[in-house]
């Protein structure tokens, strides 16, 4: 997102980068944001977001979960509609247990291509009971 300082007195006309407004947030700021369950326990963090090219709507948040120092880490696509931003925690809340998340659709870094072309989107929707 970009905003412009129109202050003629200041003489500033250069674009300034803005990561967040009251209603909007840039994708780069979402990356790395923590995800918590309903009890406030940390589940992981946002690794990426997937945007529908035709509608421009965010379809999934890809959450990194598990593993240690990046080894054995899994990526869990969660329907964006399931996440709610919690200002008090500075992260997203999802009403899922850790067990439900572990059993959900997930992929490793090497399986990324399967997510994109292999029908994972339907698996995610079916598992979480959401539609796009």
C-alpha cells in the first residue's frame, strides 16, 4: 500500500510505504504473524497468503506449524474466513484445536507444487467445511 503526503508546507510529495491502516494490512506484514487457538495458545505463524487472481480476495492463509528450526515443518492452508485478527495478541485467532489442525490438509516444502495443481484447495474446503 502506498500513501502520499500532500502537505504543501512540508514539500513532501514522495510515496511512503504503509504496512497497515485501520482496515487494511499489507501481505508483507501478515507474513510471520502468529496464529493462536481460542485459548490463546500459539499454533504457528502465517507463512504466506494465497489470493484468488480473478476476485482479488484472499483465499487461504498458509500457516507454518510443527518442526524445529525449519526441519519437519508443515504448511497448513487455512481458509482466510476462519481467521480473526486479535489486536490484544497482535495475531490471528482460529477456532481450531491443535489436534484438528494436525489432522488437516498439510504439505511440506517439497510438496508445494501438489498444493498448487493437485486439488488441495478442494481438500481444504471439504475438511474445514468452507467454500470460496
